[in-house]
């Protein structure tokens, strides 16, 4: 009884950057594309011709703080 | 693991978008309607022909608002989840919910509040169509620079805390963010395109509703994402500290 050791403590490790990186590219692009369509499409720049998307998300664009027309 | 985190973030963002849209509907839509009525009255007085309605007001203020808010929420939730994957375990021995709360606070301040103070949200009838390109570029410049300042400060916190002590190091980081965004805010041009005779109370109410809707979005995103991420045991960095505390009485 001279030596009592604590139970081994499992130490979690942060998710390695190289594991995050592919998701950062995929998820980041997808997320930015979603934000772009709500925030700027058919306003300052336009990928799809016309004004439908701009007019459809109009109130949300104003209320989420993006510059609109 | 990162995929698990990503879809949880987007789901949390969708839920947050729904609640944010309901706040925006009740608090903001009356102001949007008033601003559109003002715009119409000005155009009529100037003898301009009525603009064709591509999407009806009824659709814009209901399903359009909800769709915009949910899609924006999903996008923000995705970026939030990726930021969480990078931050968790790198900002200290914290519970994932605590990491989430800190990230949401940093996100609200740097992505919503700081850019919103320089370039505040505007209702319809405010803003000239010919300056939309410049205004959009300025707004996103402010968003990206304040977010970048926040990220750099968060990365400097640990080394500064080691060098200066925890509290002074933290204060130095806050000072760095404030200095960086103050320089940006002074350097970038001001935008004021509020028409003459535009009701001041309407502008105030609209902006308050916009900040409220965005605060709702960040808050619900943090709470829902925290609840969804907490059960993933490998993300819990407070566990190591708890295990150590529990083991100490044995060791004595």
C-alpha cells in the first residue's frame, strides 16, 4: 500500500487541422454560397438573371442587415 | 467527426432561422410595410410609374422572410460549426457548450454588431440603387475585417496570457480588437442615404428589430448547437479536468 496510482485519465485531443481542412473547404463554400444567395445575389452581383431571388428574399435581406437595392 | 459537427451546426442554424424569422415578422415587418408605403408615396409624388411587383408583398413578408432567414441560418450555422471544430480543445479545458457560447458571443460582436454600427441595417426606401455595389463591398469589408480581428485576438490570447498574466493578457486582446475595428471604421467612408423627411422613429424601430432578429439568430444557434454537440463525448474537454479532480482524493 505504499503506491497508489490514479486511474488513467483519458485526455481528449483537439480535432487535427488536417482532418478539419477538407470539411472547411466543402462546408465553408456551401455555407458562403447559402449566405450569398440571401445577402447579395441579384443586388451588387448577379449569377442568375432576373430579380426573382432578390425580390423573394427581400424582407429577410433587409432585416438581416445586408445592403439591399 | 467534422461532418457530424457540420450537419449539427446547419440544423441548429435552420432552427435559429425559424425563430429569428418569427421575431423579424412581429418586430420588423410593420416597419418594412411603413417604409414601402413611404417609398410608394415619394414615387407617386414624383410622378414615377408604379414598379411591377415580381413577388407579392404577402409572399415577401411571410414565406420569403422565413426562407431567407432559414437559408441564412443554415449558412451561418455551417460556418459556426467549422469555427467550433477549430476552437474546441484549443481555447482551454471547456465544456463544448461553453466553447459554443463564447464563439456565439464573438460571432455576434464581430459579424453583426460591429459592422452593423458602422453600416447599420436600412429599411426599404433608404439607399440609392446606383451605390449598391459600393455599399455591399464596404459592408462585407467591415464584416471580414472585424471577424479577422476577432480570430487573431483569440489566437493571441493564450501566448499573451502566458506573458502578461491571464487578466492583463485578456484585456490586451480586447484592446487589440477594438483598436483594429476602430481603425477600419475611421478609414472606411461613411454612408448616409436616408431620404429627407424619412420618419426617424421608423428608422430606429427597423434597426432595433434587425439587431433583435440577428441576436435571436445567434442565441438560438448557440443554444441548439450546444445541446446537439454536448453528447459527442470526444468533444468534452472539461472531462479531463473533472476526471483529474475526481482522481485527486485517491492519490492523497
